[in-house]
């Protein structure tokens, strides 16, 4: 009982620190980003912000991580498909796939300071209420940013699932890879085991992350690409600690 109460205390301290950091850093981004080369915008703004959050959750809440397959990350852009369980991977995957154009809900751009700063970072801000237009925007803008060398991170489940469940993959990411001709990289993790989406409490532990080999889109259909990515994530999730 005492241990759980202490874990709650640490979680509250963590969220308080993240709130202060989130209120502070976007102001720096807005003022300084004009002096940063475009190619470094993502690293300056997003990677820095996310790295500080990861340090905070490591020091305060005891969340550590180990990763396999970093040698599978290409030098140029590709489509990255990851399972979605927690808030943690939204931070961490920004730091290892950079520069990155993130697929986000359009409404996030209207958040004061945070959304204003995000507009400088080449996001793909889609309207989830119009699926057809969202897919077209993903393919058009995604291909544009891939050709510029950016990574495109997509959570094909669409929403977070409790560990160790895996939801059905939507075909948007596979379709982008097929239409653009770029490779697809699958990623799997078990972040929801320690930072679940269903509750605020963060518990100490070591998150496992695996990055899979590139799946070429040149000789496969969208359905085949999606199936291969799903099967790799599903099979490898069962091997995580």
C-alpha cells in the first residue's frame, strides 16, 4: 500500500514537471526556430522536448528502456508502423526517427503555444472525420515529406490498446509506402505494461523496443504490406519481456 502511494506521488510529480516543461519550451521554439535550419527543426524542437520528458520519466518514475534493431533504421526516410499502447512511445519514437513528419489530429494545431509551435514542424494534420480526405492528404503530404528525407510515423491501430493486445491495422501506412515507393519499417514495444493508457499511474520497469527489417514496397500490394507489418509486430510482441 505504501509502495503504491509512493508510485502515485512520483507520477504526480512527473506530470507536474512535464506540464511546466510543455508550457515553457514551445515559447522558446516560436522565438528561436527562425534561426534554425529547416532540416534541424524537428531535432531542435521535438527531439529536445521529448528527450527531456524521457529523462524526467526515467529519473522520477523509474522507466528505462532497451532497444534492438537500430541497425535497421535507414539513412533516408521511410514509413514507420508501430503498435500503440502508451504515451511513452509517442515521445521515444520521435527521438530515434528524425527528421520526422508526424501524423496528428488537425485539432492539435489549435492548442495555444504547443499547437502553434507544432505548425513549424511539417506535421501531417488530418481531419479524422473525413476518412477519404485524410487518406488522400496522408499520401500526398506523406510522399512529399518522404522525398525530402523525412520519416513518417504512423500508429496503424488508430488508438491505444492495453498491453499485450494488438488491434487491427488500418491500411493507410501501407498505402503510403506503396504509393510513394518507400520502404516500410515495423516497430514493436511493450510500453503499456508500465505506462498504461487506461490509468495515470506509471510503474517502474524496463520497456523493450524492437525495430524490424525494412519491408520493400516495390513488389507487394498494399494488403500484403499491411499483413507483413502486422504479422511481424504480432509475432515479435510475444517475445518481449
